[in-house]
């Protein structure tokens, strides 16, 4: 029905789908506050340079008389800039040696890519966890050596490309490189040994481990890759007779990191325990039999005994070794291990499928961590973990989840399933491949080039229209609730590939603990709650108004305001600031400069601004009610 508007609200998506996808769900969470433009890039780079050997003449123009960056132009050799920030260093083939000062690099909070290819660096792997902003790391063709710690790359959440080719690294491939986010991984021509850790092939485009000393099976997920990626490792194998090398560490699944989700680290499954007991018993019987035999023959049993002990341990060990990290836990009677589905017509999977899925940590929001999980069949889901929902009984919680499962609207992100545990709940949603409205609006100045451009006016209007439709649906379906959404903010409005808005984190107030609800949900930051401790049907409208103002002005709410008690008051001041600015400069003066504006659009934008301001009236009877706001917004022309 709104194809015409779809056609015009498509702008910038082209070659960078992958990077957007990876950045996507980070929007589920409150992003860290932006770096101020005043980071001391020059100082950091000069410090980095002093630890290098042979830096001159190649880095001769690194000196304090100029800034490293002017806009998108790098003034210093090898420095890549975006909007005045250093986002990359490309110092290839400069005969560099010496120390890599990661502490100095950690100051460059926009540093995304670092290339030191074809230099003469030696020694162990530097600790890149101090530079957690990295997305690409190129260290090929150096003399690095030694074992890389297993967790060397953990916590570098956006890392997608790593090239360590043609060095002298040895020991096992660190499992922290086997992240589902990895897109390119070059480990060829080193001395890596052991097995290939379990990779999910999800995003892998380049993968090369040729010319190492690896052994054991090629993970099934990687078998479709070009065989030259594996050549030169004589002990790598495929097929049923191919056994994993015994020294391989099992990969621990992110979903298993909590105390509630059982993992093999904490206990064996009942089946495993049974196998161990049975094999133990068998071994014991065997030993008794042998003892009997020995006694029969009654000759030197001093020699026999140690061998028998060895036999026994050999019989037990293959079973105890074979615990999977996904094994479900020791006490199934205490911990729920069954997902409850809230929709009948949906393809079902169980918790084990979820634990077996490749999982990617998306971030942690005001509630808890969230993950993207891709099932073996390719289905992508978002798993959110909530800890502030411990008061309800299982039945009450179940009833509410069922109620959410019945909600169905093109502008609501559907809840798929949940897991009830005493201390925490997991909610499983469908995954949407684009970004939140908030992320689109506030890609502050440090955006690398492949990131999306800001939304144009038509996309913004489309997002707002979708939002009010979803909101109106919730209000119609849930007449008994004060604030049927309760948590409307720009980071909770996802945009799909066609910029349709999908609301998430809706209708949680009935299950969040009363003591925590006013902290956790943004609707509780409304003026009426601050004044009287009471919510109203218009509390969601207040949030809508803020969303509209944020969308029109491009001014971020979350990042400027503190959390906690003051938040409501600060929010009100934020609104007042915009109103005053609009009065002083005229509406056009407050619109986001990044939004392309035509003359016809401007009248509609002014109307939307007025609607936003009316939604943000502190006094309830001056504030628009939702029906009126919907009507006015639907009338806006595209
Ligand atoms: C892997 O690396 C080796 C040696 O560097 C090269 O010969 C081979 O073509 C590479 N294979 C792929 C698929 O990149």
C-alpha cells in the first residue's frame, strides 16, 4: 500500500550490508558516550612512534606542528581520518621494528583499522584487547612468534578481519578468533598446531590456515571453502574416521556464561554421568576378573597392577573427555531447560538448538545482555536476558508472555519464545537486519566511511508513522494498562530493510519488579510520574513526543542525559531547550542539518514539530492524546 513511499525512502544501502548487519543490534543497547573531539590524537601517535625503531624517514612528517587529521584528510603519513578522527593507521612496508605501544593506541578511540603488514616486528602478540575498537588488524609478513593466549581477542567485539599470515606464531589457534563475527581470517604460513577451533561459517568470506601444523577434522562449517585454505597441514582430515585431537579446548557458548545456564564447566549431564558410572563399573569388573586370573596363575602381580590401573583410566577417560560445552546441566529439576513458545504457527526449536547456534553478543542494555543467535538452519534470532523480572510466579509470567505472543502487528517485533528461570528470563525475538532508529540518527562524527548516511526526511517520517501505528495497536489491545508500551525510545524502534518501524521491548511493565520498574522503563521518566507517582495513558505519548523531536532535530537524548532520578527533569529541560530554540530561530533552525529538505517537505516537517511539542506538554490536559496524535501524523504528506 505504501510502495511509492518505500521507493523514495531507500538511499544508501549498497555494498556495506555486512558491516551494517554487524553493527545492527548494538543499537539494542545504550551506546557508550561519544568520544569528545578533543582526544589527544597527536600526542598518542607521537608516543606510539617513539616506541618504534626505524620510524624515520617514513614517519618523518609525524610532528606536532600539524594536526594528524583535517576533516577526512590525513596530514601525517599512513594516518587515515574521518571527520577529524583517526580511524586507521596504514604503516605497511616501512621496515618498522621495535615495540607496538598498544597503550598509546588505546587513546585513539575511533581507531578501527591497523595495518602493519610487511615490516620487521618481532616477539609475542601485542595485547590488542587494549584497543577494543578495532575492526581490522593486518599483521602479515612480520616476524611475530610464540603462542597467542586463547583469550587474546576476546572483548574486541567488532573485530571482523584479522591477518597474521607469514609470521612465526605457534601453539593453538586462539578460540577467541573463532567468533561468529569474523569475516576474514588469514593465518596461513605460521606454525599453528592443534585443531581448528569450532568456527561458525556464518560470515566468513576469507579463511586461510594453509601452511601450518594443524591436525584433526575441518569443522563442517568450513568444508565448503576452497581446499587451498587448508593445504600444507598434513594431519587435517575430513570424514567419519577423523578424530579431534585430544588437546582441543571446547568452545564455550556465550549463552552459557551465566550461572543459570548450565554448562559442562559446572557439571555433567545425567547421560554423561550414567556413561561414566557404567564404564567405571565395567572397568572394575574387568579388573576383578583380571585379578582373579592373576591370582589363578599366582605369578608376579607386581608388574600387572600398574598396567591394570592404566587400563582402567583409559576406559574412563574417553567418556569424560567428550563433554560438549552445550551439555545441559546437572540439575534439570532445578533449572528450566525448555523454551516456551508463545505462537502456535511458528517453527519450533529447543534450548539446545539455541545453545548450539552461533551466538554473537550484541551488547548490554538497561535490562541485561542480548545476543544474536543463528540456528543451524540459518534462522536468526535475538535472545534478550532479563534479570529484573523475579517477582512473578511462573504462571503469571507465562500468562503475560502468552498475551504478548497474541499481539500481531506489522510494526511490532514479534516475541517468539521465552525461558523461565527463577533468577532470570530469556526472551527470544525474531532478528531484524537493519538498525535502530536511534543508531541511524546518532552516528556521531566518528563514522567510518562504510557506515550508513543519516536518514532522509521520508525515511524519518516513515519511521514515525510506523511507530504510532504500532503504538496505537498496543493501546487498542491493552486497554487496562497505563502505559501499554512503557519503553518507547529511539533505540527500541528497529527499522527493517525497507525502513518499516518495528517496536521492541514493549509491554514489559507488568513483569518487571515494581521496585525496579521506574528505573528500567523510560515511560516512568514522564512528568506525571515524577509529580504524583502515577502513570497515565498519555505517558507513552510523552515518549512519542520525545522520539519525534529527536527524529527531527537529530539531537540524541540518551547520550546527553544522566541516568537515575534526575533523568525525568533533564528530559523535560531537553524538550524545553528545543522549543525555545524553535521559537528563537524558527522551526527550520532546529531541524537536523543532515536531513535533505525540499520546500514542500518543510511545511510537513513544521507540522510534525508542532505535534511533537504538543505530545511533550508537561500538563496532561494540554498533551495530545494518542488518537489525536495518530490522526495528525497520518495526515502528513510524503
Ligand atoms: C591460502 O594461502 C596460501 C599460501 O599463502 C595460498 O597459496 C592459497 O591460495 C590461499 N588460499 C585461499 C583460498 O586464500
